[in-house]
């Protein structure tokens, strides 16, 4: 089963999409398998991280900004080279095990859509595969 979602975004933010992904798993009826979450964008990614403390999102974005600052020597005309670097570091997809109809995530884990170059109207895909 493949499902497409739209996500409106701010300039830079991380959006908890765990409930949306779990809803696809439930809708599929698959009890055991894999779930792939994919972003088809070069300046937005998918990651798994802590979902209990909202300060983690702040700290993640701050850390990425410190690691990938904007440099005047970048050549990309759009001026969003840091967004491309952040996306490459975070990645475009995550794969999660499905066990007994539920995403097998740790107690504090959530799935995030990461926007590094908005605001935009973005797309992400959720693919559920039976094993």
C-alpha cells in the first residue's frame, strides 16, 4: 500500500508525522512488515528522533544550522545550499518495522518531516510492505 501526504511548511521546521504514518499502517491491515517513509525533495528530509521534549527539535535545527551555515562561496544560484547539505545529512527516508499492526518505535521516538527551505507545500510518501 502506498499513500501520499501533503505537508505545508514554514521556512525551517520539523513536523511530527508519526500519527499519519501509523494511520497508513492501520488502514493497510498489515500486521507484520516494513513501513518506508520517503521525501522526494532535495531540501526536505525524513528522520526519527525524540518526540517527548519539543526542545529537541529546536536543538536539532540549531545544531544543523551551526554545522551547515550559509557561505558566500557557495555557487548554487538559489542560495539554499545549506538546505541541500542538511537534507543529505538527515536523509530522504526512514524504514520502520511493523509488528502486530504497530510501528516498532522506541518509547521516545517519533517520525519527522524536516523542512530546510520553506515555506513550501511538500509531499511525502508512506509505503507499507507485508513480510
